[in-house]
C-alpha cells in the first residue's frame, strides 16, 4: 500500500471559507482527498447536502458543529466524526473566532472535481474571510448537481440545541 504524503496545499477560498487541499486523488492512488478548512465565525454551508463519498471531519482548532439528518454533533479539537455516504449533512462554526478542521473524502472522485471547480485562489486563506454572494452560491449549487451531489435545502437553525435535524 503506497504512503500518501501531505503537502502544504495552495491557499484557496471555498464558499467564503479558507481552504487548502493537502492530498488529492492523484497523490493517494485515487483513495481519498484531505483538505484543511478555516471556517470563519458563523461560517460553513447553510444547506444540507449528500454525496457518494464518506466524509470525515476532524476539528483542529475551535469548535465545529456538524449537522446531519441523524443529529447535531459538536467537535472540539482532535475530535472527529465520519459521515456515511448519502447522509445529508453540513457543518457550522458557531464560535466567535475562526475554527480549523480537516476534511477527508473517500472516494474523492466527483467531490474533488466539485471542490476544485468552486475554489478560488487567494494569498492567505485565513485573512478576512468574505461572506458568500448569492451569485457564488447559485454557481456552486449548479456545479454540485453536475458533480453528483444532492442538495437537501437549508437546515433550521433552531435544531442546534436538539437531536435529529429535519431535511428540507
């Protein structure tokens, strides 16, 4: 089995979040993708989505809230959660400062193509993370459908103190 070496990755923006790809399908023999996300306060996708790849979130700094149709999970540093394929999910940074997480997708296939199509290069992925415009969101949603993702609508923020999350 080949060893996958992580690289620093080019700084990018993904839907208002700092983003670096540290391992790609090309460097892992098609097995997985690893990306680092810097999530601004109140950051993260507001929509629930699902895809054929299993996805693991590992919180590195701050606290990340992962919202799935099965429930709400808060991750502190070095805690992780694996999301099975086709389970509707999203994440949010509900803290007052940026949070960092590692995201692993396996297999990466369509999701890797989607992420790289939506990302924009930047000089510093952690500096002044911008709000996402309606045009950027519409563009990402159109690309998501073309790359095999299902969009399940926005989650109801009132569920953050509860268990299961209804899908839209």
